[in-house]
C-alpha cells in the first residue's frame, strides 16, 4: 500500500514539474482571474476552510452518495423504466385514431392551421395525410391501438394513456433535452439523475441510474439526456451495452490481480480524501465513489447483464438476440436491473424519425418496422414485471420527444410515394404503467385530425411532476441549490396529472 501510494505521489509531482511557464500562462488564465476575483471578495471562498482549526469532515452521504434514502412522502413505486423512442413516433399510426383525418386524406391543409405555426420542414400548403394503420378498440378499457402493435393489445388494460401532451420544442435535440432535463438547454440534470440523487440506490454494487441504447445511434441531444448537470457527477447515468463487454474496460489488464486493484484504489482514494479535507469539492467525493463503485461493478455487472442464463421461455417471450444490441435485449435487461435494485433504467431506441424521405422513415413502411421491433419486447416487459410482482413497485413510461403532424411532409422522393409526417409539439401521446397508475385510463383528447389538444392538455413539466410524485417527492420542494438559486426538475411549472393516478 505505501509503495503504491508513493508511486502515485511521485507521478503527480513529475506531471506538475513537466508544466512549462508557457503552459501555465496559456492554460491557467482562468485560474489567475479566479485568484484576482477571490482577492476582491477578501478570500471568501465557500469551499475553503476559514481557519486552520476548521476541518472538513465526511458525512455518511459524502462517503456513500448512492446510499439508500427514504423519500419525503409515501411513494407508489421504487424504480422507473423509461422507454424513449428517439426521433418521435407518429401517434396517428399507433394510438390516436382519427377517422375524420382518413376522410380528408390528400386534401389541402386549411391555412388556418398553418398561420403562426412553426414547422421543421413543411413549407407552402401541404396535403393532409390519413392514418396509414388500421385501428381497433381492445381490452376492457376499449382503448384504441393500431395493427402496427398486435402484441401490445394484450397489455393495453395495464397502461394509462396521455393523449394531449404538448411541448414548445420542435427540433430533436432541444426537445429531447426538455423531455429528460426540464430544459431545452444544456446544463440541467436528467430526471434519472434527480431520482438517484433523491433516493440513492438499493444495490450498492450497481449504479443507481443505468442507460441502455439501441437503434445504432445515441439520441440527437447526446449523452446530456442522461447527464447529472450541476448535480455531482456520481448521479449521471452509466451507459451499459447489450453487445460485447457490458461496460467498457470493465476487465482488468493482464497481470493486475484483484488484490492489487483494491490496493491501488485505496491508495488513490486516500489522497482524494486528503484533497477533500482541503477544498471540500463535491466532485472529489464523486471521484472517490466512482473508483469504489467501478471496483464493485466488476463482479456484479457481468452477471446481471448476462441474458444467456434466463429461461428459454423468457428469452422467447421478449424475442431477445443474445450477443447483439437490440431493444428486446434491453427490455429484458431493464427487468433484471430493477429486480436487482437499480433505481432508474433509461432505454433509448433510435430511428423513429418519420419524414417519409425514404422507406425507413415512411409512416407506412419504416414506422411499421420500428413498431415490430418494440411491440413484442414492451408487451413482454409489462407481463414479466407483473408475473414477478414487480409492476406494482415499478413505473414504466413510454414516449418520444414530440409527435407528428396530421399533414404530409415529403422532402423529395415524391415519385416513390413515401409518406411522412413533420415534427409536431402541439399534441402527442405518451403512456405510463405500473404502481400508482390507473389501469386502462385515457386522459386527454385531440381534435378531429389530431392537430391540437382540446381536452386534458398536459405539459412535459406535468409529466415530470407526476413521475416524481409516484417516487415520493413533491416536485416543488425537491430542489438543489446552484449558483445562488434553488433549481428543480419542473423549473417553475408542473402539475401532477391526478386523472391517471390510481
């Protein structure tokens, strides 16, 4: 241990000595400005002890920021699985049946619908586009679902629909940020980071917030949609993979034993703790915890991320493809993760843009194929959670970042007849299922062509307030002080959607 610590200290000294005067002037200009500003404020640095006698100590939360915490109010669920369809699926081909729009198919869109509205790509006077799918009412609830989702009919009575969600963002990146952080701009914590910050994790060998992606790409907004923003970085989502090593570099290099790894981490964190007692920087604590979490994850993650050991009937139910990256694999992994105490599991599935520029983005071809990829796994996820008694303590959320227009958008390939829809934030569909949610509920209504919400309109902030409520938080009281202001996920808005609560 002493030898490892000495080698680490010697390396730090060598690195410091290697810095030239030119490097100092070039790289540290901001730091010099900070020193000058500090002198103006008489050295009133809130992170620095004010006297030599004052010593910063470690609280239990400091040493273990992911320790399980009780919610301030009675919760309905312990964990969340959020299924985000990146690119935004068309509600008009999935859940929001509009027979009037079918009759108006290929007619000119009324100018009154276009005035004062912003669209991503529509220009001129577009044609209305009728539903490309066939709809039926299913289950005891009689809720509508299209033939694009034949398996989902089995679980339609488990979910509560929100038919008139709206957002003020109509481009993918800002809309995804808004949907997951409550702001269309960078820098805010994601909802998974908030949940983990407020509740910790029930499994100390796994991250409290895990992210799984499919579809070949990450969301347009990048990894900020699962970032920690101004919260300590220990609360950001940890991206795992269903193909290859579940976490990059999880295996030690050859020649590194488990004992040597532990001794190295202990030595590094001894120095980190000394640094924290001097500067009280919360990121130092996050670094300490991340070293130790990574050490524990090396044993826990490979086992839990292995879907090969699941029974054959379960793998068949989800339609998994072991060894490949797929949405089906991720749904099964999501169930395994919440079963093992992970607080928040975020699934991003890329490829839901439906502009109709080619066959993959057409609402009658590409969208049907995307629905085929998620239909069986989502149905299996809800059934599997229910048969294990987990659905009552888990909240499952489904949706995109916005919806799709009832008018057609064809950017090229008109001769091919590809049908597509533009971005639309005025009305789209989301659903929730699980603990605290009213089974079979349907709240909100759009007009005859699905353009505007006319009843039960809810905002992104309302969705966030409802999720936090089910986790046991009052969204108005759940705050974090940053730069002299108390921030919250719902900013200064948001109402709990009581109509879908059990």
